[in-house]
């Protein structure tokens, strides 16, 4: 397979291994709504944030949508979208690698891009995800008006590149039929089966290209290079049931009557051209974010209808979606309204000034965008996180700057997938689904000597809050043998080796 090469590619392919693994620090005052939710809004560099998510979400994300900076040599207030070409490619490569690791085996990734980098990005994604896993290039009509001042051609479209993690497994959902589609079905002959549409009797592939004679004597032969779609028995049944159309004059080239009542209720496959009437447009997107933040609207948003269509095709309710270039928060807002779990990552301050307020409004029953189409009535919640300390130092030990609280919150989240909200300075972190969790770290019980608390000894065990069920204990070392651990229903995990990281 041909590969894309550029200056700094060798460094780009080694970047992921050098990215430090960081903790995620909860910011409760910026979280909102139902705190039992798994929805996350993370502020920080998305490369480091993606690395931090690996031990928690590797292989679990059903759909990734990203809208990275387009490298258009334009200056936006929230992005430096003026990267030299090779730097842009170097920026994208390691992020795609991490996104691939987070993607579920039956998941897919959708990337918005314009003509400046689309074709380079396609080759790069072929390398990262496998060319065999390329699904399609959707052309989205982002503008419906012609730019009369265009020097060359009026730019009216963007691309959405789609790759599956495993194309042999992944299948998209179908789109619901529209009233416009159904309006094409008529019933000019008052057929008892109802409205129908004339469809060809021939196909591009098959084995039978012979002529067929209908009961009215008309002889029909598939056009050159095509084949009959139906065998003799099927043709006879359709002819007998008045399901063949010969035109109003009764002598036209025959076609099959395809009845609306016989079509599958599953919907229709998506085309690869999405008109603005179906998937929104840039002006619509700007109006949406202006209504949410009139004083400082985001410059380059995507319309909620575009993301809605992607999620309709790529996800079902309660699936996990991820956007690591969250921008104004559109992906998270649409996921929230469509009852998808989500993780949104944004580096800039507008994670707090734009994304967080927008999601709060969604919880409070915001009625813009797709709200009425999906009957959104508010509710739900999200947790706000910032990137914290690097967990390991250069020698693989726990960073001396990592506090007990930070490590406790991280371990609790890794084990339970929920944030540690009721923190007390105690080795007992809490009980989740019948399992009690403990952390022996940083002299939490008094000092760093074995009898002081970092090593599981009998004295330390006796000092811990008791629990009759399963117990998970993190510590530097255990003096208990396996038989004793089993007898006490203890799973011992050693720091730093069993602290999940990549």
C-alpha cells in the first residue's frame, strides 16, 4: 500500500510513546446535572487527554467524530489554523493512532475536513486504520449560496472521511424514510396494494440475460450488459398480480411496481452526498451558537443536524461517542440530546467559556438545533475534568508531585468508571457494586514505614474500615500470602505496576 511521507514523519510515528501519562483532575464546580452520568468534558491538550483515557476507554468508543483545524492559512480566534503542511500532518498522526486504540472493534471514525488537506488525510487514515477499512468520503454541502467574489470556484462543500475499526464487522444504520421519498410513490392504476414506484427489472450482475415474454405478448430483453433481476417464477407471479407496469399506453418498456407497503421499515442506506437541506449548513451552525453565546460566538461551528445524521448512522442510544476537537461543544450537545454517552476534549479556555455553558443549557432544556426533532426535554449531566500531574516519573515510579487525593480519584475512576465525589483523607475510598476500594499511598496512615501504612500488613489491615465483601487494596507491597488474600477476599494491586497506564 502506498504510504504518505512528509518531513518529521519519523518523529510523528514515535510521538505516542513519548506522551506523558497524566491524571484527570475532577473540577466539581464546573460539572453539572445528574452526577451519576458517565459523560465527560475534559479541558487540556487532546494528545495528552487521549493518552490519559486509554486505560479507561481503550476499545470502548463506538463512534469518533472530529473536526480538526483545516490548515486553511486563516486565523481564527479560538484556533491557530495556520500550521505549515508537514506540521499539520505531524500533529494529526499520533492523535489518529490514539483514537484508533480507543475505538471499539465495531466502531467507526468520521472526520470533517476541506480540500486543503482532505486527500493527504485520506492516505494517512488508510495507513493508521487500514485501507481495507475505508468506508466512504461523504461530500457535505456546507453552503447553499454561490460566492460571487471567488477567484476560482465557489467552495460549497466539505468532506467527511469515514473509516471503520473493522469494516468486516461494522455496519451503519439506515436513515429513516422522509416524506419527500414517500411522495415519489403514486397509484395511477388504483392497485389494491397501494402506492408504488416503477423500478427496473434488470440489474448490473446476474446469470440470466435472456428475453422474457409477458402474458400480453410483450417481449422484454435486459439491456446490453445487464441481467434479469428476477427468475421466471417470480416474473410470472408479478405479471399475474398486475405488478408489472407497461406505461400508461400499455406498451412501454416494462418495469416492476415497487410498493411502499412492502419496503423494509429499517429505512434506506445513506447516500454519500449530503445536501444542506438534510444535514444543515454553516449559516445554520453560526445561528445556533450565536443564540447560545451572543457576545462571543464560536467562529467555525458545525450544525447540529450534521452531527445528528452521523450519530443516526453510526450509533444507537447509550453508545459512547468521542470528540477530541470539541470546539464549541456541538458534538457533546447533540450526543446529550440523542441519549448517547460522550467524551469531549477541548484545549482552549473556551472549554470553560463555550462548551461548559452550552452543555448546562442543554441540561436545562435548551430548544435550539435538533431539540424539537428529537423531542429534547432536558436532564442528564456531565463531569468536568482538567489534565493533572503526570502520574509516572522518568524512572517509572509514581511522580512525587502526585497527591494522595489525585491518585485516589484516578484509581477510583479506573475501577468504577465514576468520579470520586465524596473524598476524605482516608485509605478507604468507598464501596461500588459490593466491592470496597482502599489505597495505601503516601503515608496515608501516618508514615512511610511498612507498619505506617504503605504496605499491607496485619496491623494495617486491622486498621482499615471493615467490609464483608470483596476488597481491592492498592499499595506498595503486601505481606499477605495468596492463601491469606483469598481467605480475606482481597485483590491486592501493587503501586505503580498495577496503576493502569499505557
